[in-house]
């Protein structure tokens, strides 16, 4: 039997020429890769063991991939400001593909509930993506590469996300986990925004502003806070979304005082993040979100209180000059001014688009407008005409046909969700969760008229997930009722 104490370990192996030569060769290869590829390549090499372990974890526990996507969905754009040349957005696509691949291989050994995805929401997602595929051959489209990049947030992520929720992430505990991840990252987003507001931006964020973003984020010497989001508009809408969802959850939280406080903190900080973003259109998120919630409550007193608060807010911003010295309030007040120069410019751009699109019912092609248009086809009419709004962007790129289809899908989902909550659900806990999700959805739908927020990170994946959970409402209620009955039975038996 060999004596393990006489075996060679660690640095003793380096005394052998083959091991020493191997180590030197590896160091030379790493050095060459870093020299050619720069810091990004070096970080890639250092991260390789983590990436390999994460991929293994996705195949072992596919739910891990969904959690990873939610986290990356929040921070990817912020990281890109610090690490150039890494297509972190595409890593979300890669994770989706890995999860589906993992489920495919697991189906050889375990029963995967693919049939859970047989429903009208998945069908609508497939139809919407099918229309995006038609856009690939739109004769007006100037760039197929732009189509690939732009269609992901417009339709592909919806097609990826919705079935996964039904198949893999379809329990009440999964939704509760999503709420916690969402709340934590939203809180961190506002904290980062507070640092920007009070201490200024760091050198990497300053470089981002200097690259052309200062014109929209430095107004009259005041920074429109953007945190680690793509821009101030997305930050404001996303934080308003969080404010609506978590304050509604807090209002209805009965089981845990700690969780109630946690949701209150997330909700209040969310609304504060909206204010410091200086995004006027984002105010529609809490206004319309809470308005829908008061209707869902089906209580005259609540509806009356909500109406009073809404009217008070309108009067404050539109008909008074209270707190006009505060730059945040002053900027928000311009959202209620019909003669605001920014609004007039938007209306003029829409008139130009109307004339251009009159003979183009399928639009100018996905990726032809906005940032993708400026990147890939900068000299075209659509690239040079700001769309500002999510719906105007859909109209410009996919025509009146695409806009009507998109609006039909959104309002079908909204109306069915409201119907389920008001007339089908009885369990108060699940009803509160669904009310929070649909109110947030409606708020984002409203705000998307003024800003292009609905499909952008992190809002897009959260909205698509919300849609799936809203259609799972009845299933979650049955699960919760069964769980509560079991707990009550165990409690009664323990008291005997």
C-alpha cells in the first residue's frame, strides 16, 4: 500500500519539468490573450470557473437560471458602463437557451410539465413573436442586424419568459422569491440614485454622460438620476413600478410584520427614486396603478379616497405653484402643461411619422428607430426622428398593423387579469398579490405612452413575468387554500 505522506503535492510537482513547462505555457497563453483582448479578456479568464459552475448549476437546478436572469436583468446595463465590450444583454438570451436546453435533457429522466404552457397567454406571445418574424422580411427594413438586436426586448423575451413561468416557476413561493429579489434590487437602485444625487457621478458614469447623454440627463445644471439603469426615464418608471407593487403588497400583508416593513421600505424608496429621476412621464405609473387598485378593491370608500387623492395631485401640479422652487417638483409640474415645449416637439414628430407611415402599414422595420436605428442605420428618416414613446416606437417600426396587434394583446391581458381578480379569486392573500401585479402592469402601460419603458430592462422581464402570474392566479389560490388547510389541520392536531 502506498504511503500518502510520501506522495508529491503542491509546489513539489513544480520540480518536475513537465509541470513547470505546463504552468509557464499556460501563463504565456493567458498573458497573450490579455495583451490582445485587454481587461475584458482578463476578466473573462478569471470568471471562467464561475461561469462553468453556474452553467452546471443551471443544468442541475434550472430554476437557478431564472433567478440569475432576474438579477442580471437589473444590473447588466450598469455593469457595461464599467466593463466595455461585454455583451451582457446577450448573456440573458444565452441563459434562457440554457434553461430550455436543461429542461429538454431533464425530460429524458423526469416528467416536465410542458402542457402547463398550453394557454392563451403563451399563444399570444407566440403570435406577437410570429409578427416580429414577418418583420424580418419587411421591404422597408434597412438592417437585419438591427432587427436581431431590437426584436429581443420587443417580443423574444416575452416568448422566452411566459412559458418558463408556467412550466418551472409556477408556485406561490416562486412568486414570493421574485418579489424579494425585485424589492432588494429596487432598494439598491434607489440607494445608488441617492448617492448620484448627493455626491455626483463616478468617472465611468461621467464618461457615459460625456458620450452624448448629458444633453438629456443634465438639465439646468441638475442631474436627472439614472442609478445603474439604462437612463433616467427607465429608472423613474421602474422605481414607480416598484413603488406601486410593494406598497400594495405592504397594505395587504397580514402574516409577517417584518415583511410588511420590508415592502414599505421598498415601496417608499421606489417612489422617491421616481422623483429624483426627474422623469415626468413616469408619474403615470403610480397615478394609474393606484387608480386601478382602488377599483379592484370594489369599495366605495376606497374609490372615493383614491379619486380625492388623484384630484388633489392634479390640482397641486396643474393649478398651483406650491414648492415651485424645488427643481424636482418644477420639472414634474411641466408634465401637466399642454404648452410644454418638449410635448409640442413630440407632437410634431408624431405628425411627421403619421405622414411617413401612411403608405407603410407594416412600418419601417424592427430596429429602424431609436437607439438601434442610430447605431445601425443613422441616416434614415426613422433613426433621425425621435419616437420617445414605446407605442410610437411600435407604430414607427411595425406600422399600424403591429400597433393594433400589440394594443390588443396588452388590453386582452389586462382585462382578463382584472376580471379574474374581481370575480374569480376569493383568497385575500393571492388577490392582493395579483392586484399588485396588475396595478403595476397598468401603470407601466400608461407610462409607456410618454417613454419607451415597457420592453426595456429591467421592466420588460418583470412585466412579462407579471402577465404569467396573473394568468396563474386561480392555480396559486388553490395551492394557497390547500396549504392553509394543511397548516390549520396540523395546528388543531398539535393542540389536542
